[in-house]
């Protein structure tokens, strides 16, 4: 193998698993260290620059970082990254003075954002400090989009939404709330320099089964029903409720139903428990609230009597896998079952719908009715119209919408500066030694043996009778510190300097996870088998040195490195050094320098 | 020196031996020796050897004297018996311990000061008595703890870090061990675990006095130009005569090497030593006289001969020579050990 080029930021970026997995590439270990140091405001601002909604995401993020966390590969559970983020939000000081200044002299460019959800708000946050005149149009009466209408208050209180949407809305942004855009063409006529569409995936998928129309009164579409609760239009539900679907919306539906009078609430899913789309913790929370999840049942028919729903008939299925490993659900050959109920909530998916976009204004759509959007620039086939969030590529999660928003903001800024959209700014990268003394580093390199801490919950009896009572209470500073100590500081990189190495083996002797080897070079497949511990995780790279004096090369398997720094402590010549790798994706705001954030 | 304990987290694929222990279970505390010390590599090799031999940690006794090397037993086999003896007296303490309890596996760790200077006499007698033990000298040719004076194994003509030249002849512990009747004699290098680990395994499974002289560079005081025990010097002058595999399975192995290139030696405990000859020399590790000659010739040419240099797989140990009972003495009751006046009278009468 060729020696690893560590000057390519891509290599170390991948080593910081959590940050790499995060669509917005939030510098996770950096803010966890700030939390451990009690610098909650600093941790909050670092998050705010990167993911815009730390308090919101600290509660309801889909957490792609956690399954990626290296800690989950060396023990049972990853670091509770999401819950730590919330700590920064909960314990920060007043940060309003650190928010960006909005220039009084505007740059003369007018941007319209359709929808006031996370994608649009991110675009606004990035562009307003640069002097853009931003107008947000949303049919709701408050900002937040689906975060406000679809996520139940017991997971995300209004106060948090108001605060974090407010930080952006107060950046001199014109809000046209309560106004629905019914024609993109007419909005184009308002002569905006760019338009960003962040309207989400607002339509719940329906189930066209026998009995659907007859029993319609007691069959509700999940996201519409959740919105109605949020607006206060729905305040009760029948005693026996069936929720169809295995995603997070289904989990929100069943838990909301429990709070609105549902005594027997059951979730029924076509697939098996493991394949459900809902996050594991959301399933756990639902089951904790006495909601059984029934798997491998396909709904066949709504049963009804005198125009009133009486239940649902399900066919039992089982999973079979074909030669290619694809799963098929086939009839199990058992008799159908009937589950009686008073109400059904259908949460089997969401769809995009753009009836308000004229098809002749220059935006091309694919055969599924989705706009054709560039995956890097987020521009549609219309020069001035951009898409982001769920409206760009279908339903995902908030953190993806934020990532899209940042990129779209860069594109809009480039467009308005008459630059090529392909000419995108590179990430900001620094790599700096953390050595303070012979065995002293400017990060805590002692590895905690603690297992993941559970976040405290409010008492079940209390939360089930109040749909607005938040279930999770968040870590207190003591628990937060203990959990933060579990972070392995994967951004503090092991950097190897070949010409200093005397091949004394001290590093490979001390390494607690056997990740350093000195061997003859070979091709990657061969090398991976010849290390102190075979490197079987192919998603993790090998770090290879050039030839050393003996002809061997140093090979480090990045897979399970604890970043404990013992290799560097035991190295007599300083061939190993621990260097902090800070990686920040470029934002449109960056060129305004300090105006983004005053720290 | 590190102050932090080694993290308990380990590689998820870390294997267990037949006793259910991982390699980590054979480790000790984190070393307080200088970073990069060769001794730490030897500790790591001991850990690996004991793990691979499936040795129960509580059946091993590790003993040492004084010096950097003699500190190391703290850094391996944290669940074994340990004894830190007076300077140079480790061999005598092992002898006594072995007499009292012949069932433990004895591992003596010493240094060039401990064994070639103050403890030279102790070393000599442990070897000649055939004490059943593994005796490892971590040989760095320097007094590291007292800031780098020449030791008794420093080569004549070698330069100290401060520039002084050693005028005294060096004690060759391998030559002495051969001469004194050690029945397993090897030399190795801390920077070559591929060679060192099998040698330690073979020594641990050898019955009788097994001696390993392990050159172990002192990164602080003896790893400079002009030193004959530096990483670079030893690597350049290392002449390995054989490569050893230790096979502990009881069943017969099929040898598929060309005849002459490989030799199988069966030890007392049934373990098999498979020796692959290296280089051009047709080195025969069963010929003690030839070993002397070979070592002297190569030494004259400035080479450092490493590998298994001599082995007598059918050797007797001290207990065989003394005719002691197979039951460890510490397990015998007082009545058995002191059978009383009548027996004594009988014994005295038989000697009259």
C-alpha cells in the first residue's frame, strides 16, 4: 500500500466517526470537551454554527452520529451524543449577544424562502448576516415547520422551538407567516434574486383498503392527526387505537394516542421488529408506555358496522430471503386475525407534493413527481430556484435539512456574487499538537470505563396525563460530565512521523486495542490479515507509513483506536504525536468572518 | 513514563486461550520505565508467551533482583506470585523457592548489573545446579538507574553516551551459562519478538536451567553511535542461527520441511521445538563444544549470534539430582518432614 496522505483532510475526517456520520459534520468531540469543561455556552455556539438547532436536535435528532460512534465498537453502547448536545442548550447562559450582527446596509439581493422549517431557517441564518434581504413565507403562524406541527410537545416543547427559531427570525428577516404559496410562478414575478423551497414532505401516505371510505371517520393520517393535536384541533381519541406503521411518526402517533385517552394502543407493523424504521430509542420509549408492537402483520381490511370502524383484519406473514439476500414478506399460511379498535392512525410513510409549482416555469420533475435537484448545489433546473430538506430528496430528518440548507446558502451566495456554483469553498481544517509536557496533553486522555448513562425520565403517570409534559428531563451537569468523559476524543489524531521512529515497539506493546503493527508492506487485503489484530472492519481505513529503517512499515488500524495517547506517551522519540484535528465545513457566512458568531 | 493506567477497553476481537484468559489478563501495571525501553518489549513478549502457552497465572512465580530490569515483573503477570529480592540474589531465592515448591513455574528476571556483577556468583550456582527455571537477563550493557556507567557486559571498545571508551573485557553470560551447565541457552533481542516469544515459550517449557540473554537497548543511556547495544547496532550485527516454533500439542506433527533445514526437538514435557535453520551456518544446537567455538568465532567478527544456541532436551533438574520427592516439600506434613528420633537413629546407624 502507498503511505497514507494525512495532509488530505479526508483521511482524519473519516476517523472522527461521529462528525463524519453527521450530515452537518458538527465537530462532536470538540463540543463534548467543552461540555466536560462546563463551557456550555461555548459548546452551544459551536453547535449553533454547525447545526443551527442544538436545543431541538438535542431532543429529537435522528442521531446518525451515535451508531457511528467508535465507543460502540469497543463496548456495548455509544456515547449519548444527542443528550449531551441538549445539556449545552439547557445550561448555557444568555447567548443573544453572541449571535451575528445583521448589517444595516443590505447587499441589495432579495431571497425568498418557502416554508419555515429547518432547511429554510438554516438558509436564513447563513445569509442574513451577509446582508441579504430574506423573506420567509409559511402557511403556519409560527416558524419551525414540521418540527412544530408534527413532533409532539412531550418530545419537543414549544419554548425550545420558540427560542431557537427566534434566534434566526430576529436576524432582520421578513416573515410572511400565515400565507400559503399557491403559485411559484407568481412568487417568481416578485423578482427575487433566488428562491429556496423548503416545504418538506407534507402528505401522509394513505392505505386504500376495503372499508377505508366507509369507516373514514375513525381513520386518520398520522402526520395530519399530529398537526391537528399541535394546533389544538384534536384533543381526544378512542380507547382502543391501532397505529399502522413502523417509523418514528408511528411512534409519535401511538404515544400521543396514549395521552389523549387511548387505553389500549397497539402498533402494528408489516415487517419484523428489527427492520422497523423507527429509531431504537423511540421504540423503547413507546413500549415503556405500555404500547405493544405487533410485527409481521399486513393490514387487509377495515371492518365497520353502521358506518363506524370496528377493527382491522390482518394477514400474518413471514420474512423470506432470496438468493440476493432481499427480504420478501410471504403469507405465513396462518388464519387472518381481527383486532378490534375504535380508531386507526395510518403512519405508513410520507410523500412530497408540489401542486403549487407550475410545470412550465423551468423546473423539471422526474417520473416520481420529484424536482430534479443537484446533490451538491441543491439547485433545481431553474437557475434561481433551490430545494432543500425533505422537499429536495424526500423524507429524511432535521439534521439533513440543516445540511442541505448550509449548502443551498453557499450556492445562493455564489449565484448572487456571479460566481460558478461549482466553485465551492473548502472546509476549514486545523491540525495541532496537544502536547503540554512529557506525559501531559491538553485533552483528558484517561479512558472512562463507565457504561452509557440513562437520561432521567419524568414519572410515567405524570406524562401520560399531559400531552405537553416533556418526558425526557435531560442530564444534569453531574451526569453530563460522567457521560462526556466516555467520549474517546477521536478528533485528537495519532500522527506518525516516520523519520523519528526507531522501531522500539513501545507503541505496539502499550496499545490497549492492538491497533498498531510494524510489518512488511503488502496490498491492503493481505495487510489487513497480518496485523496484531486482524483489521476486519473494511469501512475503517488503515494508516500506513512509508518504509522504516528495517524495511517494515507502521500500519495502524483506525477501527478501534481509543485515542488514549499511550502510543505517544511511550514513544521515546516523539514519532507519535497527538494532534487535534478540527474540521468545519464551509458556510456561506464564513466570509463575513466574526459576524457569524462572537465567541 | 505514563501516569495513567492502561485502559481496560480492549480489541473486540481479542481471543481467549484454553483457560479462558485474554492476553490482557497476563499484563501488569503500566511501566514506569523510560518510554521506548527495550525491557518493556521483553515484558510484552513474556505476556504473549504465557498467554500462548495457556499458563495459569497463579502457577507462575516471577522473581527479580534490583535494577531497571528487576522492576519489570510489576509490568507483567499481575495475577502471578512475585518476589523482589536483594540485589543479585534472585537466583538464590528461586533456588530456595523451587526446593520448597517444585510445582510452580519459575521465571527469574534480572539485568546485566544484577547478574553479571553483584549477582554473578548467584547466577553461576543456579545454572550449575540445574534449577528448573527460566532465567532472563535483560541486557542493556549499562547502569541505567545510576545514569549510564558501563556495566560488566559492556563490550570492550564500546562508547558511553558521554564519550568514554570501555576498556574492560565484557562478561559473556551466554558463554558462562554454557560453561556452567545450563541446559537451555539462547540469546535474543528485545526488538525482535518474532524470535523472542518462541524462545521464552521454549524456555518456560524446558525442564532444568533455561537461560536467555536478551539484548535490550537502553533508549536513555545506551542507544547512541558507538554503543554496541543500540537498536541500530544490534539490528546490523544480528546473526540469527535458527528460527523456533514451539508446538505444545501432544499429538505428533507432520514435518513438511526439507530435511536438514528443520530439526524437531522433543522436550521432557512433550512440547516440540521446531527449529528452522537460518543463514548459511549449519548450526547444531545440541553440540555444546561446537557452540563455544561458533560463538567465539562470530564474536571475533563483531557479530551478535542470536537464537536457540544450546539445548539438552533430556536434562535433569536440581530435584532429579537431589533425589527429592515428587510431592512439593511445602505440601508435606510436619510428621513426614520430621519423622522423629527413631528414624533419625536408624539413619545415623546406617552411616556408621
